[in-house]
């Protein structure tokens, strides 16, 4: 297991992920497309390396529920 960053990025910082990437991540989480998620996280790194590292740690720790919550895939 990889060590996840100790502090999650703020909601404001997460909102800085470009909309097209956030929507694609949301879809990949719903479809559980792990390969696509890694590709998308690499795209996030172009905008914010620390947020991408946090997402990558979640993926590597199989913390998909956390990703679902971050991207609010249940439509709340």
C-alpha cells in the first residue's frame, strides 16, 4: 500500500480540476475503468501535481469509494 498524502486537497482546490477532466473521472469511477482513471489522473497532473498525487494515492490504495465521494457520482 502506498502512503496517501496526510491532508486531502481542499474542495476549492479540487474544483480547480478542469470540468472536462472532472466529468471524465466521474464517468470512469462509475464504470470502474481503472486504466482510464490513471490516464485521467495524468491529465490532472498537468494542472495540479499535488491533487494528481492525491488521486493517484487513492487509486493505488483501492480507495474508490473516496473517489466516488469526491466526484459525487451519486448525484447528491
